[in-house]
C-alpha cells in the first residue's frame, strides 16, 4: 500500500460523497407544497395545538373537541419591535413571533441592502415561534387567543439597554401578562407569562414551527432541522422525517433546550435549566413540522402569581455567545464528531482575525499554523515518498522482470525496501494522522457564520460563496498537479492514467465550493509543495 493508493481511495470516497449530495437533490425528500400554495397568516390550525398532551388542553365535556376561541373585545393586530440587532413582528393572537429580520446580517451578497429574514409566514419559508398556557381546569391563553397591546410599535431607544413589550389577556377573573424583554446587542428574547388569579394551575408550552425547507446549497452538506439537547441524551438531531414519524418524545427532560437550526442561523427555546419538561414533536399538516416542550404545572394564588420564564434565542450561531446562554447550545455550530479538534482551530482562527481584521488573512495564517504544527509528521511522510520516488525506476525493472510472478516480485520489492531502508508505509501514517485535523478545519470554515459575506481582497468579496472568476479553483488544480509530479509515479499504468485526471476532476468540483475553503486548500497545497520539493531535492542529492 503506497501513498498514491491512499490518495486515490480518498479521492474516490470524496467523489462518491459529492455524487450522493447530487442524488439527494434529485431524489431525496422534497419540500411538500399544498395544492394552493400561498402566503399564510401567523395563525396555525387547531391541529397544531394537538401537539400538546390532551390532558392539559381544556376540552368539551361531551365531545372532547378542542374549544373554539370566543370573539375578543380587542381586535387582532401586529406589534412591531425594533432593537439594534432585531426587527420583528408579534401577532397579538397568541403572542406568536411570526416575522424576524436580523439587521446586522444581509439577505445575500446580491441583496446587501436587505436584512436576513429568519422567521417568515411565506409558505416555502414558514418559520415561527409559538408559546402559550394550558390548563385542564381553568381558562388559559394558548397561541389561538388574542392579547391586547398598548402600542403597535416599540423601539429600543438610544441610551437604553432594555426594552419590554407587554401583552395582556383577561378572562374569568384570570389575568395573564406575556412580557417580551429585549436587550441591546442581544439575540436572546426573554419570554415570561405572569398569571394573576385567586386560584389557577396550568403549564406553559413553547414550540418552533417550520415548513420543510431545502439547504441553501446542495454542494454544501449542512444540516437543516431540529435538535434536542440535555445532560442525558446530549445532542440529538430530530430531522423532518423524524418529526413526520413522530419518533421523538421525552416525558422527563431536565434542563436542556430545543432548536431548529440551519446553515449559519438557529432558533431555540431554552427553559429554566432546573425545570423538567415534556418534549414532543408533531406533524399536523403536510408541510408543518413542530418541535416543542411543555413545563410542569405551576399554581397561582391571590398572594403569589404563577410565573413561567423561557429564553427564545434567534439569530447567528456565534459560539462564544451561545455557550454563555445554556450548556451545549454552542453545539448548534455543527462540527460533527470532530468538534474536539474544530473548537481550538476556530479559536485560533478568531485570534488571527483579531490581528488582521480580515477573515481571508486569518484563514491563510491558520493554515500556516497547522502546517507548522505538523511539520515533523509531514517531513517524515515526504521523506518516505522522496525515497520511493528515487527507486521508482528499479521498481519498473522488477515489474518487467517478475510481472507474471507476483510472489517473486513482492519478495524482491521487500528485499529492495530493506536494502534502501525504506518503510513502504512510512509516508502513509503521517498523512493519515493529519486527515482528521484537516477535515475539522474544513468544517470550521464551512460552519462559521463569521465567513458569511466576509470579504477578503481583490476579486474575492465573499468567502462564503464561490470564486466569481474561478481563479482560486484553477490555482488549486495547478498545485495538485505539481504535487503529483513530486510524488512517486504509480507502477500500474491504469493508476497513472487515473491520477493524471484527478487535478482536473477536483478543479471542477472546487469551482462550486466557497472561496474560503478553496483559499485554504490553495495555501495548504502551496506550503506542501515547498516543503516536499526541498525534502525531495535533499534525498535525491544523497548517494
């Protein structure tokens, strides 16, 4: 087994992976669309309320049907809230957050004047956050009941760090205030239900509602769907298929959180971490997927109101902020099984960004740092390859002489390795050890929201999108071709022909990759060429 064979296998599996991504695009799960697709209101069907355990939903004593909301004295309206980082709409029916724009993040590189919209009631991008109260014995406002609001618009004023928006509901002597608290430079919204009554008992539920949505790019294998976390199950993905099958429920989940995540952004409900919640999923209509949690019952009396407090986290997946909100929330930046390697790499990337204030230069110096760390390992591998390259003519002679006698040829090759003091696996292990680090670095560059719409220099004005002129992919292919020339040529003519086409194949693949990733590969390959060329020249100069 030589280095060329290892590289061939890696290239083969990488190619299969890309083909699988394209297959998923054509034959994988597709967004379900109703016959009359249209923009819907923030109201959701009664079926969605059935996501909650029926024991906690008041029902008609005879039919067991869900109650029909009575006409409220206050008209239904939308309340706009604007902070320094958020611009959102709250429906007074249920206090549902049904539209939310991130003011500091652009919609796309082609629409830099528009903010990125995380919540929407547009059918193909439906995404809302609902919460409400349920009680089996008392009146309680769920996300179908209408609240009252003193104003239709609230703004965080200059010089103030906090903004409170209060919605009020009253029925049968029971008063409920739903209070949203916004803070400056924060993507965390505190949501609190305060129940004032002589006698009342009930629970709070919070849920995230989405339609089935495709990834923004089929070439980039990022996850879109639900996530559940607590100390027992840790980090568990609950994708749309799981929700459709209703395969997830937990009747005893202490602390933790639930989230809907996508590339770069998330939406999460975080309860009191000392509280035990019932977590559930439901699929009420063909294109509605719900992930939610319900609190234990709390009692209110004339002396003590019942209070329910949760955090609604909306916005970019900024690791340093997320880890301070709740345990494990930073894991929504999904590095997979290589998180333990990816985290220190991201820290180093941020360190270089603090020095240069440019993510492109941060990528370059991070790549250099990784090469320095693995210099000795790389040196051992390149020395082995250089020695293998030096004896390539003798290997060809052995093939010509003993090509029909494999056993004799293997024996002669082992004898030659022993004479030349060459370990045929010497170049394999150093490369294999480095592969997890390079894959982790790949995920760091792919998952970090800091790369989104980040400029570098010259023609590269967005590191999260492909090179508009394909210069970096061509450079990457060229460096790969040069590396091939420095490596020992395969003895097998079939392998030789395959390897001749590999730079071209990878160049085509990298045409569609984010330029930040391609920049990393160009720098890494260039450094490898310099190191390998120096070592090869030294070995060839030896007697």
